[in-house]
């Protein structure tokens, strides 16, 4: 392994795409509109950062890709469900997602609501299909990360503070829950399912937390919101550099096996979209 | 055990209430409004039919109540989430639920949407907290029963056929998915977690399917919809009597241990609310 290689990246991406495609319900099966909406929400592009991080962490601990592939896809389904519900009229009312009509813009509000519910449910179904207690632990961590004290809680907190001036501690808490917890649990679960030691799982979980934070800061710098507003662009850039270094430091014990995750962190730090 | 006893019924109900109360997030914990909405949705009354069926099936196979209590509560959380999302403006737009303001009427649409998402997630979290492969199997069955080919699928199908005349096979399919699958998985999971044999689990799963169907027919007779409309009141009553007999027949091998489930079936057949 010589670290990041665009071809390796593309190969992993193709496998994720193919597995998602086979795990999602067939659009010719009843109820068709629901199934079309579920597939549309998941298969309409997206960078697949979360499954790639899951598989990257699995690889860092010398695990087999197959051990974490279902979890990787389940985590992408969860990400997709959260976008579908976030875009709904009562939430952000976004009509465009990834350059295309959002799920409710295309299928209507009711179908989008149900497609989100069905994707979240499907994710847990996929996680339950691999036997053994490891997947039960993964379900526990994931359900914590995306529930009332994680992703959904962060969303609720964000709405509670809408229109109010956010100080940095509140902003950090909202982001750590709303987007950070799901990203962090990807590397935690990937390392765990790849049979990493307790110590390795903790390191990669911390790496995931840094990467989640980095992702948000870069987002905020691009659209001038959140951190960019609270800290100023210059300070936000410095913060991003610092967080990137912290993320990479967690990878040191993994040697060349951690290069893939290092390159993902660099990609997230420098992405322009 | 001498079958149904109102005091026993009340005792089980109290334990379910207390366990739900302790499993749900504290309302003084942040994000408070979300937690208030989650508790409101679950703890505002309800007959607790689903957890009672779960514990009844566990008891029928001589299982310990504690083995199925978490699953019983998770299944009630799932039922509550489905009601919260069903009541939303884009769905049935119901402002009243159990004689009180529905969740979105009280907390607003966004909080209700998120509370539903959080309750579904919490249910899987609760199911993951008991170790062992039995709970992984329970998660698989439950996620099948409430997903795109189960409860959510039934909801989608119902909407697809809205305003169209329903023939009996379609009506049966909608009901089997929309409300029947969740009720049936309660007895399946209760019997399984109570360490019933494969044969016992199958019998009690079939019992659950009949009871779910019975529940719907009685509902329809009360409000003149669905089966009552498709079959006529008289025929629907005859169908209910037949289904009740089929449900009870599944209980014969369980002897006195099955009396509690027999009495629940009678209660469902004769309920007036």
C-alpha cells in the first residue's frame, strides 16, 4: 500500500455503489413509488464520504473490506434519510439537492417523509443481517450517534437556536451532534468490525471526530456560515489546519495502513464543493 | 395461572409504563423540547396492546418477563413514532390524538418530525442494549416488519390507492402491512426472546397476524371504513368472529399459559374504543 491512489479510491467507490444498489429495494417491486424514492435519495450522487471512511478505518486495522461493507452502506442510507428529512418543507424547504430536484420536490412530501423513514429502518435491517455480537454493538453505537443525543438532537438544537446569535461552544455542540457524530461513528464502527483493538478503535473514533469537525469548518468557510461567521475566515482557516494535523496524528500508529485515511482527511480539508 | 385477570393486566401495564418512562430521555436534558415531544408522544396514554402482546407471547412459552421487556417497550416506541408521523400535516393532518393535541399540534411540525425520527432510532438503541444474538434476530424481524415491505410500505400503498375503490385483496394487503405486521412481530419477538421453540414462535407469529387483522376489522366496524365498507357491517362481523377463532386455535398447545393471550384477543374483538 502506498497511500491514496485515485484508482483505489474509484474502485472502493464502485463497490460501495454496487452494494448500495443491491441492498436497496427493487423499483419494480410494490410499493413502487416508495422504492423509487428510496433509490433516488441514495443513488443520485454524493461523495460517499461516510462509507469510504468506514472502509478506510476497517483497512487501517487490517480488516477485510467485506466485514464493514454492509455497515458502510447502512451509514450512507442513514445519511441519505437525514438529507431527505432535512430538505422537507417544514425543515429547510430545499427544492434542489446535488443539482437535482430534492426527494420531496420530485416525489411529493408524503413519499419523501416515508422514504426517509424507510431508509432509516432499512439501515438497521442491513446492520442486522450479518450475525454475531459485533453488529449488535455497531447498532448500539450508531443509534446513539444518530438519535436524540446525536444527529437528530443536533438538528433540534440548531432549530432551537435559529435566529439567535451563536457563541462558539453552542456552535461546536450543534455541529458535533448534527453532522460530527455520524461521521465519527463511521470510523469507530469500521475499525471495530475490522477487528481493531480497543485502543485502535478509540484512536480512529477520535480521528473521525476531527474529520467531522474539519468537514463542517470547510463547509462553513465555503458558504460563509457557522464557524466562518463566529471566528472570521482567517481564524476558521487556521482552525481547519490545526484540526487536520490532529486528525493525522491519530493515524501515526497505523503506518502505511493509515495513508488512505490521511488522504481522505486531506481531501476533506481542500475540497471545493 | 388462571388466564386473564384484570389485576395481572394492570400490573403488566404498570411495569411497561415504568420501563418506558425510564428508557425515554429525561425532559430536563438538552435538547429539552425534543425530549419533551418524545415523552409526550409515548406517555400520553394508549392501550399498550403491542408491548402487552409481546410480554404475553413471552409468557406463553414460559419465558421470563425481563427477557422481552426492552423489546416490548421498543415496539411501543415504534408504534408511537408511526402515529406522530401519520398525524403530520402532509399525512393525515390530525390535530387530536387520544383526546389531546397531537404531537405536531403541541410542539410544531419540525419537532414532531424529529421526535418521530428520534423515537424510531431510540427503539433500535433499546433493542441493542441487551447482548446476544437473539436481539440481533429481533432487530432483523422488527426492521422487516416496519420497513418498506411492512408498516411504511403499507402506508405508502394506502396513499397510492387514496380516493380509488379498494377491492378486498388490496385492502387486505394494505392492512397486513400498515398495521398488521407490527402487531404480528410483537408476538413473534416475544416468543423468540422468551426462548420458545421454532414451532412455538411460528404459532404465536400466526396468532399475532390474526390478532392484527382482527384489530383492523374491529376498527373498521367502529368507524364504518375499510372492511366494513368493502364487506358490509354484517359480513365484517362474521369475519371478525372467524378470525378470533383462528387466533385462539393457535393458542391451544400452550394450555393455561396461553390464557392471557386468549383474553387479549377477546378484548380486541369486543373493544368499543
